[in-house]
C-alpha cells in the first residue's frame, strides 16, 4: 500500500456492510492509523488488491507463527461474489508455498463466505481459537 491509498481504504473501511464481521466502521483518522500500522510497515501486514488498476480492497499476508502465514481479504461490496476472493486466495497460497509455509485463515464464526472459500481450497477446520474460526492448509 501507499499513502495515497487512504481515500480508497477509507471508502472500504467506513462501509458498515464491509465491516459487519470485523469491527465498527472506521472514521478517517482510524483509517489513516490502520494504513500506517499495517500497510506501510516493512514488510507490510496488508497489501492493496487491485483489478484492472482499480483498488478493490486489501489482502492480509503476514506471519502467524514460525511455520505459517495468515491470509485473508477485505473487498469492496461490488466485488463480492465475483471470484476475486477465491483468486486472491490462490495467489496468497502460491506465495506461501514458495516460502515453504503453511497457511492459516481466521474469521468470526458467522463469516460464511470466508468459511466457504477455506473449505473449497482444502483448508482443515481446526475449530474455534480465541473466539475465531481457525482454518489451516498444511
């Protein structure tokens, strides 16, 4: 991500539907803080996701433990149900495999779309950990 992504990121993180399973919608200040604390780190914890050069959301990719990375995605609603999350998941899995890491997805138990993608991609349901559904792809 880049500092100039703040407007698009604010559009995403201030949307109540997007944030339904995450946390309350962000105001501008919280969005700027999020960008600086996750997307502008080296290495980043989140990366901008784009389609045809347009910001569509972000992906999560960071160390989960010594042998695993956590992946995820947060997309603008107009990109839901169109295969973007599935395609992004494939790319994140490929990257983890190149790094010889296993892959973890965490989500709130009510996040059915994420759970469907995890199941479709062969992740094993590891139950609930700290209130989150945990899926692992060895």
